[in-house]
C-alpha cells in the first residue's frame, strides 16, 4: 500500500460517483453496478485482468461481478478506511454502513468495552468472527453489535486494503 494506490482508490470513487450523477444513473447502482473505474495500478491490485486499462488514466471497466466487485461496497477506499492497519474490522465496516449509508448511528462504546488486538495474528487461533461473537455475549455490547456485525461480516472477504481473500493470513477460512 503506497500513495499511488491510495490516490487510485480515491479516484475510483470520484469517477464512479461522477459517472452516476452525470449519466443520471439510478441510485440503486451505488450498490448494484457491475462496473467501476480503474487505472492499471488499481486493476492489478484488485486482480482484474480482463479489459484492465493500461497506464495511469482511469477507464470504466464492466464485468466487475466476475471479480466479486461492483458498486461502492467493492471500493478499496471503503475497505482501507474501515480497517485497522494490520487487520479488517467488521465493526468499523458495519458502523460505517449504519451511520454513513443508512443514517442510523450507534452510540459510542462503553469505556470498558475492550479492544481487539491490532494484528489478527494475535487472536490466539480464533477468527475475527469467533472473537466478535464472544464479545457479543456481553449484554452491554450485544445491543449495538447485533446491528453492526451483520453488516460488517459480509465484507470480511475484503482484506484491509480491499483485495479479495478466502482465508485469513493464518490460513483459516473467512467463514
């Protein structure tokens, strides 16, 4: 992850939303679009080889569902902004969707809510889901996490910088 990739992720979002507005596309395409806007660097990062643009210029790329992408929920920028530096965060991702997309923010966590390790390699052999399900057993936390986690977990296949993965770094399956 470097400045060039970070800028490309930002530009993907700009091009996508600019297109939606200027082309007068329906709002639902925010979620359902089978296209995005990529340059060569971002296409390589996402593993998009078919019809990938060359160079630094952005182009509309169709067929993104083949790569498990499409719509803004496939943007690397969303996944990078809602992750910890060394691991994903279904909590941050779910809370982003609740507060920023659905307009239903949750209250801040209680002071004694605890924190997950910043690196998922320190989860003691548990997956992110197992760690958060254990956390949900705390009645104080369950109220919000029952709303947040179901929105964040479906995005868990995207790593902290938006690449698709089927397993965690330790080899455990995402699901």
